[in-house]
C-alpha cells in the first residue's frame, strides 16, 4: 500500500539558454480571414493564437470529431469492438449530404463505419454508429453533450451526430480545439483520420478520398475533419506534429472555397516558426527510486509513464525544474506499472506538465531468509 505521506523532491534544474527574443519579430502575430480561429499547443492545451475563440459557430461536418471521440470512448469502455457488425437502419439510409450510400439492412464492421466517417465524412455511417452504440441517434447525441459538459465547454451544443444544419447546433473554435485534444488520447483514431485513400470498402467497390487536403499539402498532418454547409461556410479542425511539437488548429466560417486550408496553413506556419517543444524527461526514464518494504530487493525504480516537456517560444530564455512526488516506501509485492507518484514540470512558477511515475519492474515479496539477511545487514550497518 502506498504511504499517504508524499514528499516533494527537487530532482534537477534545467536552464535552457537561448538567444534573447527579438521584439521586432517576436511581437508579430498572424492575421487570418477566418471569423473564428484557435491555434493550440496539444501537449499543454495552451492557446498560442486566438481570434473570437468563444464565438458560437455552425460546425458542419467538424461535428464528426465529437462523434468519433464518443465512439472511441465506447470502444475503450468495451461497449463495442472493431469487428462488431453494424446494421444500417432506415434512419441511417435516409440521411443526405456526404454519404457512402448505405442500404437498409446493410452490414459493415464498426471499423469500416469509422473509416467511412473519418475519411469519407459519411453522414449515414454516423447515424449507423450512433444507433449501434446508444440505441438511437438521440441517445448518442446525449452522450456527445455529456462529453462536452465533462470537459467544461460552455459554447458547444450538439443536436445531431453528423453536422447537417439544425437549430441550436453549434460549437466554438476553442471548444472544438479542446475536443480535438481529447481525441488525441486515441492513437487509433489518428490512424483513421490520416488515411488519404481507402479503396477496400465493399470489397473495393466503394472508394473514399479524405476531404482533409492538408494530408497531402502540409507535412505532419494526421487529423481531423473538414466541414461545409451554406450556413457554416468552410470549416476545419486539424492537427499537425513536427519535431515533437503538436499543434491543433480550428478555423470556422470561411466563405472562400479552400480558405479553411489556406488559413490553417497560415496559422501553422506562424506556430512552427515561433514555438518549439522542449522534452525534459523521456518516456520510461527512471527519475528516482522508492524503498520497498519486505521485498526481494530494497527498492524499485520510478519511471515516467510518458515523456514530459513543454512548449516554449523560440528565442526566449526559459527555466524549468522537475519536482518528484513519491511516497517514502511501498510494501511488496509491487507489480510493474504500479502507480507510485507524479513528476511535475514547473516553469515560470506554474506546473506546465505532469506525468505519472510508475514501477519500473516487478518486486516480489522476499523470502523469510531474504528478510533475515536484510535485518542482519541493517544491524551490522
């Protein structure tokens, strides 16, 4: 059992000595024709650029980011499996807009339906998946809005799972960026949204081309969704990763065809030109040890469950220190991966990242003779 007393320990101080920022270029911020836009650091959720970030906008098919997120939540919870057979209902068949022309009673795997949503922006597949998970589209939309509430988003409300125009159906650039960041918890979702072409649907009879042209035009792009209706104009929620820095960009309400790509590229170019990601601890790195009571060995390594770091403005001097929170000891047996504590990255007086510290390996309970030897050693010392 973990000791309830936790002792903060200063592990090290890292000074990133860089050239001081030049105010001439450092003060320049991008301009975008998008009525509403957000550029976010995906690692921390920090907003790097914003324009009318909380303005309520019609999201069109960008809605499907939330649809896929809730579907992935259901998958993670074991409510569905990739190989589930999803049956098309009359309601799904009746959907208009972008679709894969599902017929009533037609079956596809859950994975194929998700590919159809991620790549082909299929409205009929959205309804089929929603009904498979929740029993009805209405019940599934309730799950979408529950997710919105859990994330503390104030300017999002969904009426359907596909994004066709509906009264009271809206989101904001900021809220959608948060939903995208939440979706990044599922690497398998990015595997779907990064597919450029899918030619295996219905045995190769139905071919899908991804509507997100940044996959071709902008290096490092691997998600998420485009959107367009006459009400919403052109919208895009996307993510790009370069040199360890992952950014999320959401733009809404652009009237010009292709403008959602152009404005996103403009913001990404500014973001990658001005920011970088500083990794201070690698995934799996042992940062300290915890004494093990009654164990076969005396201690166990505390390893970072994932990499730790922070987004920093290029050319700006920044200090970061690592703070380790661990118990004094833990009793054997200890299983590999057991949560031991937490590592915090502190910069400019605030915690900019935190990662769990886990047991590096198994530590079985020591034998009677092992414990006796340890007792004699302690007495001799």
